[in-house]
């Protein structure tokens, strides 16, 4: 689900001139018709408090280390719902759990070995590091042994035809462009490779393949496999699908260039009955226009290999801290700030859909929605799906956020966040925190997505950025224009 979002986030985007005009050269933007002196002072206090607080980091440590992986349907996901709800109640927010029905897929045995290849020592095999893709069906219990064919794109696969694919395991050896990611276009690098993870299995199955593998979609080596959701097409057989490490993909491709390669692949995941789960929805009520809503959010579920620190525990805890800071400082937003910890972003989007269904009639009173789902790196600012007038109303934020390096506001055609897509589609002004993602895909969807990958300082910077934007929107005399 987030594939389209991240790709769109990093498409060519215009920097909004109101965030880069002459006011950004002065020490302090003057008060405007939208920002009076008190609001600017409150926003500066919020930023300073966030940058000196460890609240978000302590919450993230608990989610990652005490609760652990939070794949939808798991006991940890259910426990995380109750924990976050409890912490938000401690802040005095009005908390409710809103039901969504999520898939319950569990990972099983994951092994692979090359059993035949040129130059093989007698009576040996070569281990391949593999992980199942989310939603994959299983191989037979004893595994599947078949020849491997290696392709670099869909055109090469189709050129082989059924005769050369049927009965074989297809490996899509599509490289993640690390130079593109390092240059700042990390979303584009991800987007051009992740399509093979998403639909590769169905493309291979149409030609009779017995299993599908992809080169892990990410930037780090270290022989780490990257999981992620696949999408089975209705008109193709469902075959087992996994990801191998970049090193093992290179090895297989090298050996396949010399002659026949056979692999024994064992994947035994299960899809269990759907499970009732919940979005955590918590309101800090506005003092003047409580019916008008400003959402701050991240998704609570994570993949099961790591502990979901950067994807997306960080997004949840900075949303929580937005409310915590407002309460700590005794601030009174005019509009309601709504904290949402979404469920099931990773492998289905059930939480987002359930919220849209339950609140569609109230979307006209949703003034803005903010989501963080690109890690915990230093925030550069925001991607925005909003009109020019709305962005002009927020122009004074640039000077405040510039002091922590988060003063950019980029207009994007869509894709500010997977969970807020229904709101975005309805015309609600939407914002996605724009983090430095140059190393994000090194750890994304791997066993290395753990707390140590998060800098406490950068997490505090993210909390500051979200809190300042949310409180500003919630406190303007006029609501953002659509």
C-alpha cells in the first residue's frame, strides 16, 4: 500500500514559494492576519519543548523493546493497541477504539538451498537466505525443488514464454538503485523496484512458474532479506513468493549464467481467519470549534522480522507527543487535535478503510490530516496536498521550523500518506512528514528495523515539526481552504 504513496512523495515536486520567500531570510517572520504574536509565541514554545523532551523516544522504546513486532492479527498488535490507548488516556484525551477487521498471516519455516549448479562440490548444497513475502501461500511441507530462471524485468520474463518458465522458480533480480537513493530520490528508487515484489508472483504464475523470488527491495547488503506485502491477481494461480538477499541474488545470477541452477525452497506461512482489531483514536478537544478535526497520525502495525521502530512506531509516538506537548504547556487549540494510531497499513489498509467508512459523513469537518510514515530521520519539512491559499496561510511556519531544519513545504499531486489517502481524495488538506530517507530502505521491512536505528535527537525534531504544524492549523482564526 505504501508503494504508490512513497513513489508519489518523491516525484518531482515544487517547493512552495511562500516557504522560501524573503521572510525566510529574516530572524522572525512578522505576525500576519493568520498568525498573531501569541500564536507564534506558542508555536515557538512547542518547538522548544519538543526538542528538549524524550517522551517520544521513551514511548518508542516501549513499543519496540517491551511489545516487539506488531503484525496485524498478532498478540503484540493487540497489546500495542491497549498500551497506546492507555497512554493517551493518561494525557486526558478522549480515547476510543474503532474496530477494523484485519488479515492474520503468520510466517513459518523459511529455508532455501541451491542443490545443483556448475562447479558444485559433491554431496553439498549452498544456503540461500530467504524470507516469505507477506500474504504468500506455502510450498509443500517438504519444500519445492525446481530449476531457477533469472530475469531482470517483466519483458525478459515474457520473452522466455511458458515453455521456458513452466515448472520453474523465477527470480526477479531487480536492483535497488542505491545511488539514486543517496542522491535524495529514495522513493523513486524504491518505487521502480518494489513493483516486482508486488505483482511478480502473479506474472510468473501466468507462465506456469511454481514459485517466485525477488531480490530484496532495499539499499543495505549485510545479507538481510526484506519482506513486504505482495498482491495476488485474481486471474493467476497463487504460488509461493519470497525475497532473497542482494548477495544471494547475485550468486544465483552468476551461477545461472554458467548453466542450470536448481533450488530447494521451503516456505510454510499460513493465512488464518481474519481478526478483529482497532485504530486508536484520541481527541484533544478544541475550545472554540471542537467539531473541526486536525489529525496527527502514524501506523501502529509493523512487519514481524524487526520491531517496527522506523516503520512505523516512530510515526505513532510523534503523534502521541503532539498531544502530550499541548497538554504539558497548557495550550488551548481552537480545533480538536485527533491522534490516530492506524492498524494494518502494512498488509491490507483495513484501518484506513474502516475510518473512512465510519467518518465519511464528517470529512467536511476534517480541516487537515498529517501522517508520518517515512522513518525517523531528520525532518526536512512536509509534503503537502493542499491548495496555494492554504499554503499561504501557513507561510509563517517556515521561519519557526527552519531553525530545526524542517522549513520545507513541497506540493505533491498525491501521496502524503497511505492511511490518510481517503481524506486526501476527498479534498482534505493533507501533509506527510518529509524525513531524510537516504538510509531508510536499508532497514525497512527487515530484522534490522529496531530501536537503535532511531536517533533520539532526530525523533525529537520530528515531534517538533508535527506538533508545530498541527497546533498552527488547529489554532488559526480561519480553517485551511480547500
